[in-house]
C-alpha cells in the first residue's frame, strides 16, 4: 500500500468517526437519514458538475446502474446504522459494524476479484478484525433486565447488518471507480441524489418530523452531510489504485478515534480493554502498510 493511500485512509478515519459521533447524538430517525442525504447531494453538486463537464464523463447504462445500485445499498446502510444507534451504544454498534465490514469485503475480494494479499497483509487483516471485536466484547456487558438484553441483541443485530452492507457497498463501489473509472466525486454525488430520491417518501409522509429534525438538529445534519461524503471520497480515491483487501481493513483506524470519542464525550469506560484492542488495530494497520 502506498504512502499516499495510507494518508487518504488515515484522514478518512478521522472524518468518519466524527460524522458517526454526530449521527449517534441524533439517534435513529429515518427522516434524519433523508435530510442529510438531500443536503449532501446539493452541497457537493457544483463540484461534481464541474468534474462531469471538464472531464467529459460519459454516463452509460452500466455506469448509471452502478450509481443507482450504490444509492440503494447506502440507503439501507444508513438506515440500519441509525437504527443501531437508536437502541445501542456507539462503542458497541460502531466497532461491530466496522469490524464485520472489512472481514467480509476482504474475503469476497479474494474470492471474486482474484486479489492475492501477502501473508503479512492477511496477518494485519486478522489483527485489525480481532482488535475491533475485542473492542466490542465486554465481560461486564451482562444485564439483568430482560428488556436491556433484548435491546443489546437488537443493537448487535443492526451492527452486523450494517457490517454486511459495508462489505457490499465496498465491493460494489470498488468496481465503479476502478473498473468503470467513474470519478469518485461524481459517483458519490450522483449516488447521494439517488439515495435522497429513494428515501424521499419517508420525508414527504412525515413533513412535521422533517421540520422538527431541521430545527433541532440542523448542525448535525449539515455536519454529517459534509463529512460523510468527504470520508468516503477519500476512501474511493484510495481504492482506485489499492486492492480492497488492503483498504477495507486499514479504514478501521476510525475505531481508535471512535473509542476515544466514546470515552471522552459519551462516558464509555473499560480503558484497559480499549487500549489492548487499539494496540491490535494499530499493529494490523502497520502490517497492512508493510505488506
């Protein structure tokens, strides 16, 4: 993996953890997902249009299908993630989702794309994933109340579902930017428009809720609308020249930042376990870089 790709992924990790913190603060409203998708599409549209025209990008049926498909997958991803945040802690849902995603996408990249990561890179992948799941697991997570156990089970379920969707869109979007050569900003922006259109009925049917979300959570909506595409654009750019089996696990640096945010701003403890998990993730990323 090149130093440029590593720099992109590290920057993306910080941005990604930041927007997830904002999303967690809001909760699980589907209307919130629609609002930041629509704002994001409008926000990045001028830049996307400049690239579309200046580079004379052709959007045929195949490219259009990938763009719409990405919009559908990301819509499901954001809905599942927000539902997870509505019933579970950031330190549970976020690491579980981020850990499941690269594990599945790396395996799929090897099976379907014929990628052949080195042994050291595979060791790095294992360390990253092990660190993420260690960060998720806690011996003190036994809860007495049945309702609390059920809520935790739902949070785990949404975390796993989100991870599956992460793996799906990682492989899907990798093909779009590397094989079909769609410029990342154009691809992400048009996918955001697709996502906003897909989720539009949720907003139109709940217009009072839309007005409430905008009035109360305007800063979070604008923050996620700007930061979420930015983090993924950095990743898409790295994926143009770097195999998925390297990029997907390396993205999990965001777990380190998310753990700090949880401890610092959401009062989530268990410092020793977090530090051990963080060390495993850091070692895994170094192995990926060397591999």
